[in-house]
C-alpha cells in the first residue's frame, strides 16, 4: 500500500515560529512553518489550521485542539498525551517517535497518515474515518475503535494488546504481524481478517474454547 507522506517538495522555506504558545489561538492558521522545542500546558483552542509544517520536540499535554486541521505535517519527538483532537482532520501527516497516549481522535478523519515508533496506548479513535494508515511499530494497547470506517490499514509490528473493536469490521485487514493478545472484538468484526497460525489461540475465546 502506498501511503502519501507530507509533500515536503511543496514546502517553501519554512518560517521558524519562536512564540508558538502565544500564537496558538482559536482560528489560528500556520503554513510553511517550523516549530521546535516548545511546551504548551493545557491549551484550549479550536479550529486551528496547520499546513506544510514540521513540529519537532513539541509538547502539548492535556490540551484541546478540537475541530482543527493538519495537512502535510511532520511530527517528530512530539508529546500530545491526553490531548483532544476531536472532529479534526489529519491528511498526509507523519508521526515519528511521538507520544499520543490517551489522545482523543473521536469523529476525526485520518487519511494517508503514518505512525512510526509511536505510543498510542489508550487512544480513542471511535467514529473516526481511517483510510490509508500505517501503524509501524506503534503501541495501541487498550486503544478504542468503535464504529470506524477502516480502509487500507496496515498494522506492522503494532501492539494491539487489549484493544477494543466495536462495530468495526477488520475484513481484509492483515493482523499477522501485530500483537493481538486480549483483543476485545466480536466474531462479526474479526470475520475476514488475516491472522497468523500462532495467533489463533488468542481468538478462541470468541467461540468459548479454552486451551489447556
């Protein structure tokens, strides 16, 4: 699957934002910018737009950036733990070595996004539209997928331990390279997924079978 990454060839010379914390307000718009080594505590802003940007070592913990849009953005070593991105969109974005623990992506759109070496444990992706996504060596322990539309999803060495899938079909999705121990899912939603032979025991509970 070919996932489109941030279109860096389209970036103009990036403008360095020195006071990102002060400029991060409702309806703020950023384009062709670079932000580094920034810590913002509990911001409460809506409808922020960030396009053609690199965010490196940026921490926004316990914040609210709902109804925002991120297009052609590269996130490197960022920490957005327990931040809400509800009703937001991420298009052609890349997260490298980031912390998204407990992040809220409810009702968001994720399209052509790569998560690599990233911690997304306890993230909530319910009701999100998720298409052309790579979870590469990414933790998704106890993450929530509820009533999702999934299309072209790759779990490459992803950890789905105790992840929750409800009314979210995994038909056609390859889980053979993922950890699925304790996966919470129904027979209907797992039907049609691809798993490795060694993973079959992790799903026998669905038919009431136990292995001695």
